C-alpha cells in the first residue's frame, strides 16, 4: 500500500469510528497527521523510522478496518431470538417459493 493510501484509509476508518465529532478536534487524527508530517521523506531516502511508521500505520489501519467489519458481521448475524423461515432464507440468500393460496 502506498503511504498516501494508508493515510486516507486511516482517516476514513476514524470517520467511521467517530461519526459525530469533527476530525480536526480528534487527538488520534492530530497525532497521525503529525507523525506523517514528521517522517515526510521522499521514496529515495532511507529512513528506518519512516519504515517503522508505515508498518505501524498499516497495522493500525488493518485493526480499525477489521474491528468495524467484525462489528458489522456481529450486528447482522447476532441471535435475535427465534427467526421466521423467511428471515432465515433471506439471511443466507435464498427466496422461498410463492404460495398462491
């Protein structure tokens, strides 16, 4: 993943995680942008701290994205008591035949 793609992904996941507040006031957002500016090097320069920051940013992006998807899956399939046959069929992608009575 490129560095700018990782940064954009982190910002997008922060927006999903904190939908009500603006990102400009968020400490996590400010820290991430500060670190990206601190280690702003060109691709030709070798900087171990920059490589470490990229690794940590990719790991954090993976964590945020996986947490959000896990929460979505849990909300969708969490047991809500007894389900009807139609709900169960719809959940797994089937349609029941129409009963013309």
